[in-house]
C-alpha cells in the first residue's frame, strides 16, 4: 500500500485542500502551502519544489502523506474480534445439556 493510501486509511480521505501561500523565487525553488482537511482535522501542508537539470521535482512533501507530522493525532487502532458470535447456546463447560444415547 502506498503512503498516501495508508494515510487515507488511517486518517480519512482529503476532503479539502485550499492554497494559502507560496514562497521562493519560482524559477529554481518554490514552496506551496495548503490548508488540508481530513475527517474533522484541518492542518497545514507545505510542498517544497526545486528544479533539477531544468525539471521541477518535489524536494519535501511535508505533511502531505504524514498528517501526524503536522500535529494531527495518530488514530487509535480498533480491536478486531478473533471469534465471531454464534447462535448456538453453550454452557460454561461447552456442554449443551444432558445427552441421551439412543440405542
């Protein structure tokens, strides 16, 4: 699973991303800041880009795929039961009651 898919699973999908700022010379470096919302948490993400041999590349994803690095609380895992409920009644010893041997 990719880091972005794992973040969606752990924190919920991104429901909003609003550009809030930019910095850098925009010819060799650029930083773009966004207010990102996942579930009921809104946090700041800054993407850092720069040119490498004339091609733009991402230098730092910031909290884009790691919301915890922006202070979003890490979700608590939910316990998964190991056994499924049954409709067959049993006693504490596992016996269903008196059994008759039919000959």
